[in-house]
């Protein structure tokens, strides 16, 4: 169980870094290609839908522990330091605010509607 707890803590840190990446993407000083990469990474990290669901013990965290850090590292390497600092500051401010379960339900509903819409147009 200690391994699972350690993995969960690592995923929390990565998700906090993903919030930083999100704020980097929204900064006007960030180059366009880096913005696109950062938005993609942040969307994947903050989305309730994962490549491998997190409820699967240990394996569920593999995608979060391999794919996200690589993407975050790429964004950090390609971003000016002052933009990174501003993004970290905003992420720290947001992480101290309360979370909303109803907002999570809305996000899941939006993802499901998008999936149904794509399925409808492809089918």
C-alpha cells in the first residue's frame, strides 16, 4: 500500500505542474507552438478521462507518471523563465481554492457529449 500512496502523491505533484503548464499556455509571452503543446498537456492532465483509468492499482498511474512529466518538461524547456514563474504563482493560488464536485460532473458530461458527437459523425 505504501507504493500506491507514493504513486498517488507523485500524481498530485504532476497535476499541480500541469496547472502551471495551463497558465503558461494562457500567457501572452508564450510562443504559439508551446501554447498548443501546453494546452494539450494540461487538458489531458486535468481531464477526468485517462488513457489508463486511475482506479486500476499501480498501472492506472503509469500514464500520469510517464507521459505527463515528459510533456511538462518539454513545455518548461521551451518557455521563458519569467513566464514559468508567473504560471507557478497562479497555480499555487488556484490550488489553495476549494474544488467543486459539480464542476467535475459538468466536465465529465461535456467529455461524454463530445464522445457521443464524434461517434455519431464517424458512424
